[in-house]
């Protein structure tokens, strides 16, 4: 099998955290195929079986005390395995955030910073994270951030503040994970306006597929109320900006097994250009342009 896919969104963590992540996803999806005791090697194997050769591995500390050990875990995991692009992270309570970012990039060799404010329990589009944005802008390294699925998480984000961040830090590439689901009209207007902004369609593709398979049912489901009005923008994003859109599985906490996720992707029968870009082309250019790969 060719291993030419790049999965821009997976979570290989220390064993206790993998267990916690899988328990969490099973609460929402009781039949989810991942096991709490799944190992990093099994996670990689599942992806390799689908033709994935490279992954962005995303860690996120749930409390400040695990920040440093998680960043070091990701550095070591990448050093001892093929095809791992490690990203660093931190917590709102992390002191000296600019120094932590600098250490992640220059000492640990991590590609950029990823934050998951809904899981980590803080607002990221806020003054507390200005030192992170300033340092990433100075180093011209990317900031990957969870956005969207507000109703699923029962949370919201200050998207006006996000606009200010994009204005103030033009040298910091930003990836909006989950593409603000389902606010695709806003995602489109932001892509049109900011040249170094990217989207990650992880979990979005499956949600759109679910909706299209049974709109009558899904239109009434929490979080899907606005999907009908956003569909046109979903296709406009893909048709016009696939060179700035990536895709990943969120394995081991995605919308099913990697096999199911790539099957759902293939069911759209996207154009060659869209498929090539989302399944790795965009992420590979992103690594070369913004991460020194
Ligand atoms: Zn994720």
C-alpha cells in the first residue's frame, strides 16, 4: 500500500491520557471502536492500514503541571517513530508562556503550538495568550486551535477577538481546527481576508455526510440546526480554497475508526484537486512553508 496520506490531526498521548480520551469519546458515542488500552503503536498501525504515512500529533495539558512532560513526550515520541510531526501545547496557568513557546520550537524542535480550549477549559482568544501569539508571530510558526462544535461542547469562543489576533499577527499562520463548524460562511470570509489562515476539516466531513444521508433527522439534532444554511459555504470553501484546507482523523477519538473516516471522505467523490489537497497536499506545503520541514 502507498502511504501518501498525511493526517493533520491525531492524539497519541501517554497511556493514562489515551484512556481518558477514549472514555470521553465513548460517553458521546458508546459504540466507538477505540479501546481505552489502545497503544501508540496500534494507533499508528490503524492509520498506516489506511495509507497514512505522516501525522500531526497533537497533545494538550488538562492541568498546568503536565505541560512540560507532555511537550517532552511528544518530542521523544517523534524522535523514536517515523512520520510524526509533533506540536507543543501549554495551559492558561503556564507561567512565562512566551518562553515555553520558544523552548517548544527552538529546543524541543516542535513544529508549532496547538491548543484545545474547550477540552482544556479556558478562553484562548483572550489577552492571557497574547505572549503566545507574539512569540509565534516572531518565530513565524503556526498556531493550531480548536474552533466550532460549540453545542456539542456547550461552550463558546470570542470570535471577535480571533479577528483581532489575525489582524495583529500576520506572520503567525493559524489553523482553525474543525473549520468553525458549522459557521462556514464566517470561515470563508476569514480565508478570503487572511492569506496565512488554514482550515482543518477533521470531523466536519463525517458530520456533513451524516446530515446529507438523512437531513430530515439531522436538521433537528442539537448542533446541526444551522447546517442546512451552511452547506453552500461548505462546498464554496472546498471549491475555492482546498489549497488551504487539511483533513485528519482525530484518532483514537474521531468519528469512528480511521477506515470509516476515510470511507466517509471517499463517499463525497470530491474532485482530484480537493482530494489531493485535503488528504495531504495542503498539509505538506504547510510544513514546508511554515514549519521548516
Ligand atoms: Zn482532536
